[in-house]
C-alpha cells in the first residue's frame, strides 16, 4: 500500500484516525502497531513476518547492550560483552539487508568468473522498505548501547519500529527523538491541522506532478542518449509550463482545503 492509493486515502487513513480518536492512553500505541502491521501486510504479504522477526531480534539485542543501571547489573554485564553483542546485532541486521538486496547481484557477478561459474542463487523479492527499517534497528541498538534511550517498554520500541508513516518511505528517525512522544501521547490539534496540510500538499504533488512526469523520466533514464535529443525545444518548454501550472494549482488547492493559521505558520517556521 502507498499513501496515494484510494484505499489508503478513503479507507485506511480515515478509519485509523477515527479509532485513534476513540482510544486512550496505551491503547493508542497498540492501535498504531496493529494498523502498521496491517498496512505492511496489505502491500507486502509474507514480508510482514520478516518485519516482525527483526523487531523481536532487535528488542532482544537491545536488552543485551543496555548499559548497567547498578553495581548488581554491572557484575553480570561487562563492557566487552556489550560491545560484542552490539557488533553481533549490527551484523545480523546488515546480513539481512545484504541477503535480500545484494546477494543475487554479487553471485551473478562472481559466476561470470570461470572459477565461480557453478555458483547460483535464487533471486528473492526485495521486501518493501527493508533499508529503512534495517537502519532504524541499527540506530536503535547504537543509541541503547550509548545510554541515550533511557527506560522504555517493548511496546514503545514496537510502536517506533512498525510506525507506518515512515515504515516504507522513511525518513530514518532516531528512537531517542520520539521516545517521549510515544510514551506520553498528547493530542495537538494545531499539529494535526499542519499534518493534514502537509499530507494534502504531498499527495497533490504526487498526483499532479510526479505521476505526470514519471513516463518522461522513465523513458529518459531507459535510453538517455537516444531519447533526450528527440525532445524539441518547444516540447521541453511545454513540459516546463505544464509543471509550473500544476505547482500553482497545487498550492491554491492545498491552501483552500487547509488554510495555514498563525499557529501553523509558527510551526512551519520552527520546522
């Protein structure tokens, strides 16, 4: 599922927002976890099991690299062991990323060398967003090892790891920067209105601009040397003018749907 699909805009997102309004306290995090897994399952299918496995793996590794809180803890958890477990955790995450993203390419290149000609490996479908949630996990382990994270529950980490707004498209967010917001959920309607504004703005950029120019971009990347000279100056100017008109229409539409108040302008300046 992607954010511009009708099923997301008119079914998934309204239903999630309605339930989030009803639920209180810790139930909101459980709702977010369940909704995120459903979101990923909808578009990726069996890949959700890999996502859950990595979450559990990094939760366990995070416990093993947590700095000792007292002298009693210090006796059973020395610094060298924590360093080893950190390296193991990072290696496991990078190994999963390498297996799905680079192994087939490496074996294909090696098989062209006579001595490695017998090497073969089946190509696997690349799980959606694997780079993002892999580096999310690594950043979490590093922050836990450095003692930057503080006390948190398994639900807090799962909420951070599964959160569908950044699960498949990023950006990579450090756990320490959102930990307090996850543990203490507060409703801020000014931020909510600004979020709706940003979502509408991005959605219209995707529909009005990106979808229109993507066929041209695909052809240009596919045959850059032979295709680009085929565009006349008049055709290029036509594409530029249309993109400008789309941008102007997008801005007018977004402001008519969600006008920016004084508070939201202050938020935009801060961000």
